[in-house]
């Protein structure tokens, strides 16, 4: 393994946590996120950039508490397996994508009688596209401390899928831009990244998660 790695910034993590209805608190140079489906009984997830002393410290805490550890790095889960902290094993991998808000905030021609609306929820803003007042696509956006995180939650399959996605991204980019965020951050499964990269998103890192062996 090479000794040098690019460590992506993790300031967007609290906004990402709030998209999921979870809370994130700073812990050294990382974060501890409370709650979440599929986690241990403790319901905690430690997130840090790798490599770094904070990653090693949080790894020790995760192993001792039976919590999940998620490292943002530039190598895949297979490569990380040989570098996994003692008593922890990789259990999943996702990709972090980023896109400039100024480039996604462009006009999109939606079908006739379509509308895009944003509505504030408890921990994020809901974005919805309706056609003849019928919801057809949904997404979530949260801006916190000038960092914006987004997620597509519902979009129809078919020829208009890309149009609806672009319209959702445009609305969320405008919202984020107005709040001072220069980039949107989105976490996706590895197999989904290609389609988004073709529409202006760039892979910025890998989220490799570990749990106790």
C-alpha cells in the first residue's frame, strides 16, 4: 500500500446525519452519530477521515463499545480489510459524491403541469415534484454550517427519470447555494455512482464501515 493518501474533508457529516433523522456531535477530528437502522444496540456510529490518529482512536472506542466505525478514505473495502483496526472487520462500502451547487442549479424543462416544492421537516427540507398534483419524485436536502447533503428518496423509472432527478438536484442546489454551500454531498451505493458521475457528480471518497468481528 502507498504511504500517502488523500483524506477527504468530513465537515458535511452532520448534515448527512440529519437527512436520516440522526444527530452528530464532534469528537476530536471526527463525529459520533446517534441512532440509525442496522446499528448495534448502542446505536452509535463513529465517523472519521483515514488515515489519521483520530481514526485510530475512534477505532479503539468502536471496538470497545461494539459500535460501528465508518472511515472516509480513498481506497476500497477490500484494500482496507488488511488495514482494519484490531477486532474490527469491514461490513460495507459506499461512495461519497460531490457536485458544485452553481453547476447543478440550472433550468430543467419539466413536463406540463409539473411543480417543484420544498417543505421544511424536523431535520431536513423535503423536495417534491408533482404532476397534476400527484407526487412523482422526492428528495431531501440539509444545509448545516455551509455544508449541504442531499438524498434522492423516490424517482420513477422510465424515460423521464433523468429529467426528474435533474430537477430535484437543481432545486436542492439552489437551496444550498442560498445558504452559502458551494457543494452538494451525496452518499450512494458503489453500483449507483456511474449514472450520477455522468450528470456532473464526482467521486470524492469511499465510506468503509467496520463492526466488531
